[in-house]
C-alpha cells in the first residue's frame, strides 16, 4: 500500500504540531510499501530528509492557502507518475484536495 501525507507542520523544528505527523509517519513505515510526506520548506533539512524511511517533499510557502495549492500540485504530480492508495491530510489541506479531486489522475 502506498500513501501520501500532506502536513503543513513537520519536523524540524521539534516543537508545536510537527512531531505528531513525524511520529505517525515513522510508525507507519513498517505497514506501508511507500510513504511520501508533503510539507513546508524549513531551512537546511537535506541531511534530515535523506535519513528517513519515507520520502519528504518540501514546498516553499509562507501562507496556508499557498501551501494548500502547492501541495495539491505536488500530489497531482506524484499521482501522474505512480498509483497511491491513500492521501492523508492534516489541516484544511484535505478540503482543498477534496474540492479539486476531479483534476487528480487516477490509475
């Protein structure tokens, strides 16, 4: 099973809501064949991102609405290349994806 997680808050930093989606992602790596995280860009995270069992796509945005739009585009790009079974969203990003789901390619 393959999944995409969309979360505007993710680690680092290790404060606020970011650790929750991170811990959930770590726990699910044993259950899923592939997990891709779409989150906001956060400084120099290349070393952190490359040491994880899941893929992380960092989107540059400072506003929630811009992040929701850019994360939708990232989901659409991923789904044109591969088939994903689950799109798990944190926050109102799920509403944005649901609103424009007819634009997503299904395989």
